[in-house]
C-alpha cells in the first residue's frame, strides 16, 4: 500500500514536471536553421534583387542613385528596427493599435529568448528584412526626381509612423489580427502599404520633366531580369519562411509561391503579346513579380489550384494596371510600384478571402469553402490599410518637406541626371 502510494506520488510529480517542461518554449534546431536561411534570402531581396530590378528600370543617368536609395533605405530601416521599430510592431499590445516601447533597443530579449521554436533574435531579424524591403518598394514610384536627403528623412519617418503600426495590426496582435484578417506574408503589411504610399508620394512630387513627351527608356533590361530572378529566389524565404517552421505548411507555401510566379509571368507575357505583338523580357519579369506579390498574403492558406488562379489573374491584371490604368489616370509612377505592388497586393488579399482552403490551413476558410465572412474581413483590412497609409504618408511627406526644405531635386539636376549631380559618379561611360 505504501509502495503504491509512493509510486503514485512519484508518477504525479513526473507528469507535472513533464507538463511544465512541455509548456516552456524550446528551440528546434531544424526550424532555426530554416529561419536563418529564410532571413538571409529575404535580406538579399532588397540590396541585391530590388536594387538591380529598380536600377535597371531607371534611366541610365539615375541608375546609381536608384541603387543608392534602395540600399540606404534598407540600412536605415535595419537600424530603426532594432532600436524602436520591433518594439512598436511586436511589443505588448496597446489597444490593438501599437506595441509601445517596452522592447526599446531589444531590451528583455537575449540569446536565450525564444519565439515559437526559434531564437527571438532570428525572429527580430526576419521581421527586420520585411520592414526594409517595404519602404524600399515605395521608391519605385519616385525615382528620377526625389532628393536623396528627403528620401532618408522620409524613410525614417515612414517606417516608424506607417509600417510599424500596420505590422502590429496584422502580425503583432492588433485589431486586424483580432478581427481574423488573413495575411500570411505581407499583402496588406508590405505590398498594399508600399503601393499606396508610392502613389501618394508620386502625386505630391508631380510628374518627371518630359513625362509623356519624351521617351524614358530603362537603362538595362538585363539588370532588371537579373533582379527579378533574385527576387523570385529570395521570395521563397519571404513566403515559406513566414510559417516560422520547417514543416508541411512551409513546403506548401514554397510550392504555391513558385507556381503563382510562373503562371503570372506567362499571363503578363501573353496579355502583352496579344496587345503589342511582342513578348518582352520586361513584361515577363514584371509578370513574375506580380505573381509573387499576389500570392504573398495567400501563401499559407491556398492550394495549388488557388495558386494557379491567383497567378493568372495577377499577370493579366498587373499588365492592365501598368499599361492602361496608369495612362488613363495620368499619374507618373516611375517604375509602377503602385500598379504592381499596390494593385496586385490588393488582388492577393481579396483572393485569400475567396480561396483560403481549410485542408491547407485548418485556421482559415474563404468564400469558396463556405465562409463568406472571411471575404468581408479581407475587404475591411484592405480599406483600413489604404486609408491609414494614405493619410499617414501625407503627414510624413509634410514633415519631410519641412525638415529638408523640399522633396524634389532642382530642374537642372533632374535633367542632367542624379548619378553625377548627387553622387559624383556614373554607372556607364557614354561614348
């Protein structure tokens, strides 16, 4: 009797201890290794992939300026993120709006800190790469004409005032997360956000000198194609890495990301071929990026059929947005940041509400799988992002103009080219 009682007590202690250990977060080496790789992949997307993609699209006299602004934005966002940005986005929630400054300078986060099954430092770095590429995407709307100093001030303010709150709303436990909005890797947070901000900024700056009157040829389609390939490669970390684990859902996100990009590239090329009788390399590269943008919010929620639909629509819709919509509305979005990222990001967010498949992710079901409410939630999240981004970006623009004495370069520098006027360098020797 005494032996049985002792055994029972010992068993209870072991069970209690086992339950306590199981509830404590522990680091999984496989997940950690995957997230280190994913972070490196996403990091490469900005100072390499996007810099080449945007640099090749800009005019030869502004190629280095475009690369410099892209790389400088990433550098500045990286510092902002570890000092206060991460805390604002992922710190303890305050009224569903912001995270506060409880993790200023990553306080209370150390080598032993764990997020899910990975070291917290890796999670911080992974999210940092998203902040860096988002603000750099905005640049595509205003290359050729924005002051370098104004761009730096804008970047600092925009990451703080616009990016961090929206990241908190969706991924940091804010009001969109509470509402049930689905955004696996950044439809609202990254692409709609950047696209709308770019549109606002280009409208405030005005059109480039000679826009609509003279040809503005890209400096190097070859660089743009290489940049698109690097973006495609890095996007596997962007989307599959957003699962924060090396598991089946990450594999599914990997699969649908590649599929959407491929079919969108073909869709854009096909639409352009029909419209102009020429399938251009630029069109193919742009379609690939449009497909990557559109699948981003849906990557962890849709099946293979959903990816094919999302990609095909993205290719055709992206081509229409860039070749028809922009010209009808008359705005000068230099490298089509709004047309590709804003419009295709919007399509991807809506498509998630239509095509989210509970067989892929048990936590999500879209309209076509018996949950019409999800589509409405997605619409509300899109409208919330668009409204806040537009208004907050206007505020950031006003402050930036006051601080720097103006947003736009002088006419002489714009005509001569910003590579030499701003940086004292030239990308090419013109014979």
